[in-house]
DNA sequence: AATGAATGAGTTTTCATTCAT
DNA sequence: AATGAATGAAAACTCATTCAT
């Protein structure tokens, strides 16, 4: 009864199909949430039959779980890179830009995450309360250190991080609204956002002179 | 076939039950989206039997529609108040605070909206492309006017508005994450956020001296 | 718990309402059958609320039963009048005309009966196998008597009666089809049918000369 | 979402099951009408589970529609064969016999049709007002032609056709009543009816001599 | 008499999952 | 690997009937 997805040795085809399914599932779960998504939708998106899809994954739940498992890791990557040794403002604006690029390049992941949180994070609470909180605490300490050293203006590091998350992920999660409101200017939305946000956080953090 | 909810003259009970149902539905739809929500969940949340709930509303769809209809109006209220005649920085930071208060006092409405947008706004696209965009355009023009007059620093008004939406709504939509990350400091999250965001946007907008 | 309909002494209003309900129910049952009919439909047709309707009749079943009880009696009236002492051809053609008038004046009763029979007569089998069959046997004997006496052409009396039922009730049961097929001539359909059927059965029954 | 029944290429099983379902549905719809029929009844009659039945047809409605679609065509076949070039009385009595055979061999189709008409033909009005009326008009003209040429007695062709429909379909639609009334003679009912009806219409149509 | 409110028992689907091939 | 077929469980309603007023 060993299912392909759980076998240690996957053939190339198995790997390809699994990824095809995960990609399709990401698309649908991101929009409709777990309960709002049907296997039929995923199968249609992947161009597979429903039983065939279930040949690769044991259940709808298994697909979702796999997606979430992969998610947090990549999701936190940009924050991990924030380097205590670098220039504080540079580090933070670089982080903003990396997050914005993720919103641009992986909007579905962003929406999947948003969907989970909206539901009260029933399936990723452990990761939120564990690795994510730990990482934030660590980086918040670095930021506090910079502020204490006068290298950036005093700032609440947690709310700073929240505002970076919020402003960047907004371009993924609320993309449809952003696009409609911007109208013709929508094509440049990520460039404009990059400039705007760089300015926003630079002004916030630049230590007051004198 | 006139259902209670659609009748012009509602009895006291009808009004109470309708509101009870809408409130329960808001709770559930906000978390699970339209498809992910079951009438059973709403009925349980409202403490009613399923058929009794359907005595007041024709269908699951009708409840959802009613909620969305009521939503946008209250949702845009804070932005409507932005006054061209007031002090620019005050106007904008006041707007931020009002939005933040809404995130605190009406988090379910915020999440319902977020959920709709995540799904591609299938049911509120008209309102996004119509009234919402019109209002944003109008207020963006005001902000541009202020910048042109040198009363605030030059800024992209659209991305400014996006960032206000994003940062304030974050405290409703991602509340669970915010609370977990903040740990003990979670009680003061709205006060801290108010201070942080006021500072953030004040620094952004304050016209450079000289 | 004495219901109005079952009480011995009915007020005038009770009688009126009961008849109103029966008439409305006849309309609906005739078209959709017992299971296909909802109390809501009957109540709407009668202009009453559903609970009010059920104040007068204990149940949907009770209304239907009442209708069927009244039905057979009036339904067989024309056949009862067939008089062994009269002129044979006159008696039969008169019967045809009376049946045709009933199809014209009481089409709903005809359709209700048809509906019951189509379903296999679950509720009126007793009456079919009892009073109806008895009456038909009796009248068939009369017709056979006439034929034996050479007063009408030899004919199978049962199939004669079936054909009279069929041809006359057709103008009630299949009225919509008759009307559409006849187009403009539909207004005169009962007059034309009377002439046609009189001719049909007269030719059938007129004893061959010589 | 392509259902088996709508696919161009059907497997053997699909064809068999579809026909099984249609046959079961015909049985039940014919007796109880659309609303009065439950999918459970059809499934039980077909010996399938309800979801399995719905695997082959999208909905109760789809089954019904399919049945009606197939119905009119075969239903009108006998009338189509009425040949202007043949002997008038032969043509018409042959038509009567063919219709009677259909009543004997396809009683469920007859009852389904009757049920639809009783309800006011909501789903087949188009076919009644279109193809059926056209065909009747065409054949009525032929009959009128025969009468004008003195080859049959003068007769209203529309009411002639109605009476043929009525008398023959009666043996399907009112079969239970016919059987009960005839008692022991019921086995020969179709033979007796054939003789009776042939005589009936022959006498009607035979041109008067001299 | 009349009606708004409520509900248990259906009825029509939908859907995740299993089975057979 | 892949798919047609099948199903139990659930979900969205529907409806006859009851209850309280």
C-alpha cells in the first residue's frame, strides 16, 4: 500500500506529477481555503483524474499538509538573512525588497499563508508559536540592539516587522484590488511599491541627526 | 414566498434573529470563506436549528450577499472622512487611527473582506471597480494636491493608501499571528500599533525642512 | 382538538373556507398529483396561510381524501342516468354529451381522476373495483340487451363505454394540447367535439337496415 | 466535469446503466410526475445507489429531460406513416392499430406524456406547438382532401385525430381501470379493443353509398 | 381564526475516498 | 499508473406539521 508520495525512492515521473499536483493545489487552496477547495478543482487544474491524483497523495489533507510544511521554510527565508553585522537601514530595506519580491514571485504561497491565518492558523499554530516566533524574537533583538546603539531611530521591532509583512504581502494577497485600483499603472506596481516602501522605511529608521 | 428577512415590516423577533444570524455568519464566513462555510456552522454559532435559520434567509448565498452588501459601506467610511481642508499630516494619521480602530472593533468584517479578495473578489468586483476605486482616486488627488503644495513630502498616494490599509488591517486579519508573536505584550498591541504607525506615517509625510 | 372540518356543526365561514381550500387543492392536485403538490401551493392558490389552511383540514392527506371521496359520486352521475327504457342511440349520445359537458365544466375533477389512475389508483381502487365496476356491469348489460334486441348494432359494451370515457375526458385531460393544436378554432372545441362525437357514436350504433 | 451520459463515446457499461436508469425513471415519472418522483425511487427501481445513479446523470432534471427528448419522436411515428397515397379507410384504421400497439407495448411512455400534458405541458410545450402541431396540420389536410374527394365521409380531421389518440392511449393511461372493469376478459383487452376501434372508425369513415 | 416561528424528516445533490481493472 | 465505477457521509435545501400567541 506504499503510496508514491511517501516512498523514499521516487521515479522522475512521480516527482514531476507530485509537483504538478502541489502546484495545482496551491493555486486552489490559496484562493478557497482548505474546506472551500475540492479535489475535483485540484485535479482539473492539474489535468489529472481524481483517482489518479489520489494515487500520488493519500488524501486532500495530505496535499494540504505537504504544502504547509514546505511553506514556512521558504516563507521565513528573507528574514533569516537579516544580518546583525550589516548596515542597519540597508539590512531592513533589503529585507523589505526581498519580501516584496516574494509577494511578486510567489503570490500563491502568500495567499495560502493568509488563508491559514484568517482561519485561526489551526494547522500551523505550532510553527507560528515555535520557529516563527523564535526567529522574530531573535531578529527583534538585533533591531533593538541597533536602536540602542543609535544606529537607527528608536522603533518597536515587532510592529516594524509586522508592518513590513503587511505592506509587502499586501501586493500578493490583495493583488486583485491593487490592480483594479491602479488601473493602467498596475504593471509597474511592484517597482512603484519598492520605491515607496524603501522610502517609507528609510525615513522611519534613519537616525535623527544631531 | 416572502421571507421574513426581505419583508418591509419586520417584527422585533425577525429583526433580532436576522441580526443574530448575520453576526454568526460573519464570524464563520470571515474564517472559512463562502464555500468553506456550512449552514450548520452558522446555525450552531447562532444557536438556531438549520431550518429555522433558513426561515429567515432564503439560502446560504442570501446571507453572504447581505453581509457583503453591508460591508463596503462601513468599510470605506474612514477614508470618506479624509478632509482636503484639514491639516494634511493630521488628516492622514487620523485616518490611520480610525482604520486601526476598525481593525480592532470589527475584525470579522476585515477578515470577510480579505477572504473575498483572496478569492479574486468574485462577488464584490463591481464595488471594488466602482465606488471603491472612485473614492480612492478622489482622495489620491487630494493627497497629490497636498504634496504639490509642499504641505507633505512627495509621495505616491496610491501606495500610501495601500500601505495604510495593509498595516492596519493586518491587526485584524493576522491577529492570531500578531498575538502569538507578541506573547505577553499582546494586550497592548493596538495601542503600540497606534504609536508605531503614527510615527511611521508622520515621518514619511512630514515635509522636509528648508 | 375538534377540527372545523370534522365538526358536525360548521359555521358559514367554516364551510366557505373549506370549500375555498378544496377548490384550490383540486386545482393543484389535478395538475401535480398528490406527491407533486405542496401545501404551500394550495395555500397560495387559496390565499391562506399554511397554518390557517391546516386549521381547517388535519393534513394534506385529509384534503386529498376529501376530494377523492366527493369525486367518484359526481363522476359517475352521467352514466347512472343511462336509461334502459329510453331510445338506445339517444340514450348513448346523450350520455356522451353529458360527459363532454362535464369535461368542459369540471376539467379539474377529470384531471384529478386521471392523475389517480395514472398512479395505479392507490387510493380509489376500492371504488373502481366496487361501485364503478358494478355500475359499468349494469349498464353494459343494458347495452347488450339493446344489441340483442336489434335496437343497436352489435357492439362490445365495455369498450364502447371506454371509448366514450376516453373521447370525452380527453377534452379535459389533454385540454392544453387540444387548444394548441386547434389554434384559432379552439374556442369552438366543445361544440365541434359534440358534433363529431355524436356522429361517431351514432354511426357506430345505428342498426344496419334491412 | 463531463458526465458519462453526455460523453460522445460511451463505454458498454455506461450505455447499459444509462438505459437501465432511463427505464427505471420512465416507470416512476410516468406514475408520479416529475415532482412526485424521488431519485430514491428511481435508484431503487434501477437497483443502484443514489450517488451511483447521479454518476450517470447530472440531476433528476437531466433524466427527465432525456426521457422527454426521446419521447415525442417515437410518439409521433405512427402518425407520420399515414400515407396520402394509400386507401383512406385502411390508412386510418392502420394508424389506429399502430397507436393501439404502442399503448400496449409502451404504456409508460404514454403515461409520461399524459402526465406532462396534465401539468400543462411546461416542458414540452415547444414540441407540442411546433413539430406536433405541424404534423397534425399536415395529416389533417390529407384527411380533408380525402373527404373532399368523397373517398371518406365528411369528418372534422382534428377531432378525428383527437378521438384516435384518446381511445388508443386510454388503454395505456387508464390501464388499471380497464383491467379491473373487464375482470376476466382483461387478457384480451387489446384484441377486443382492436376489433372495436376498427369497427368504430370504419363505420365513421365509410363513404355513404349512393 | 389566524399567523409568525420552529422543527424533524426528508430530498437533491456534492464530495472525499475506495474499488476493480 | 491510470481510470471508470461506486459509495457513505455530508451539505443545502424543502416540506408537512406543530406550537405559541
